[in-house]
C-alpha cells in the first residue's frame, strides 16, 4: 500500500507553510484526503476517523476546484 505524498509540489506555500490562495488550499485538501483502499487517508491520519472515500473534505475540494477553474479536466476522478 502506497500512501500519497502529503505536500504536493504544485501547491505554493508562504513562509509559514500556508497555502497561498484558495485553489492551492483546495488542491492540498484533495491530496491529503486521498482514497487508500476505499478509506480516506487524511481523515484516518489527521482525525483518527475511518471514513469511506471520498470524504466530505475531498468532495468539497473537488467541487471548489471544478467551480473556480475553467477547465474541469484538472479535477482528478
């Protein structure tokens, strides 16, 4: 089982490590809350909750990216 990398290189961060804009934050959430064996990796590691993937955080991130980007092909399935 391979776990997704938590810090995606395309996410721009400021000196404090925070995402620089809304879409960067949504991409970081989507990366952290990836599907691992049918369960959400982010919810399991960050909140100690076993939630089915995609969780509400991943769904929010996917909707936000789709709404704010002109090309919907950038949203992972």
